């Protein structure tokens, strides 16, 4: 990943960075307190390579979490191209719930790393903006109530973060998200 004014990484350096991120996702999901040396070893990179890319746990955890959120967020545009707006919104909610459950250990690691809150959290901003895009498409199609705000929606789905990932989370999330969709729908 480069920022303005920096030189792009060599392809081998980018591959090493990606290997570290993939290993980190797996290891942090399994154990939020996994030693960084275990992640480096699983990625097949040396300590120097690891710390050149991620100077501390917080940097690594933040990058992993944001990467995973970007994947969920980026799926919204594809869903809106392929499905009716209400079906796209419901499927996106499924993906967000799956992210919440499968990555619960990652979320715990993110909390331990000192998760920024609200607009200071880039992941929250990405999700909020995606929700607004999905809701706007649905308002335009007349499939949801016109008075539903992004804040309303985020509060309504907040229950997915309370579901126990060790239980039958899929059916519980489906019931909860079906209730949310029913509440969003425009009257006939």
C-alpha cells in the first residue's frame, strides 16, 4: 500500500505484505493475542520484513481489520449491479453478519489494539458510506421507507455484533436481519 508521494512497493515486497496480512487474518481470528513471530513464521517472512511493513501490533491489526472491512464494503457495488436494490441490501447484510461472526476474534484483537471510535474509525466510515449508498438505491426504487436514515439502520443491525459466533449464528442473524428488512420496507 502506498500513499501520495511514496514509491510503489516492488512486486515481491507487495507479495510479502499480502502474505503477512493473510497469515494475520487467520492467526488473529484464532487467537487475538497470538505472538507476532507466529504470524511472521506462518507468512514465511523474516522478522525484518514483518516489522518493515508492520512496526507494531496496532498497525498490523488495524490494516487487517480495514482490509476485511474493505472486502465487505466493496461487495455492495457488485450486489447493486446484479440484484434489485432490496435484494442487494439484504445480501449485503448477510455478508456483514458473516464478517461479524467469522472475524469475531479479529474484532477482539482490534479492540485490544485501541479501536478508534465513530468518524475516527476509517472502517466505520467505510461501512456508514456503503450503507448510505445501499439505502439511497432503495429509497430511489421505493423499496424502503423514505424516512430511514443511515443512523437508524446502523442501530437496527447492531444486534448482529451481540450474536455468539460459537452458536447457531447463521439462523439467528437471518431472523434478526429479516426483522430489520421488514421494518425498513415501504408500505404497500
